[in-house]
C-alpha cells in the first residue's frame, strides 16, 4: 500500500481515505496469530471446542492478532517511518476462517506537537464477509500515528521526553 517515497505530514489532510486492505482469513491465519501471542486458549485453534463448547461458527481471531492487523494496516499506509503512538479498538463480532477481512480508514485529524512531531489521527473499520455469515462490521479502531514532517524527520528517533503520543 505504501509508495517508495515516505508519507509526509504536509500531504495528509482530514478526510483522506487510506487504501483498502483485503485479507483472506484461513485457519492458519487464526492459529499462527494465537501462537505468536502465546494465546493457548482452544477457541483459537480447536474447531470442536470453538463450535461445541463456545457455540461459535469456527475458531476465530484473538485480540492481539486483530491488533497486529490494525498496526499492519496503518504502517503499510505510512511506510517504515510511521510510528503508532496510540491505538484503541472495539471488537464487535468475530473473524473466522473463510472470511474476507477488509480494512478501511479515514484521517480524522492532523497536527504537529510543540516538539515538532507530526501526528495523524485515523479511524479504521474492519469488516468481514463470508457467504453464509454476510458482511459484518467486526471491529472499529481509533489510532494516533506519528509521521515525518519532512524528509529528514523520523518519528522512530524520538525517545523519552521527545515522544508524547
């Protein structure tokens, strides 16, 4: 999604939409995300447990896996100099294997703090679609992301008192 040139603060405006990211969810997507976050709970890898004990349609993405997908979506847009400062999200429905996840985002605010760090606020929606389950709003996310104000700036070089997300 990102281009070869870094995304700079001055070119981002309120109302801009981020490029859409579409991901086909497989059982491997769900299981590897759970393993990466050391989430051994069976509803993220055991179909029988998820469907019979929890009463859901299938195994499903866990919270850290969804957080990682949101971060990927944002940093694909910003490029390697983008740095997530804050992120909150609300899960409304589960994401299952066989779903097609679609991420969309809109810039809601931009600014530069008193230390010269460029900030962009973004609202993101994660929708999942599947033939039998339909199109569902699964999660919403609000994020504050630091992006360079010019070609010489790098939010990743900000430490301690220079980093105020």
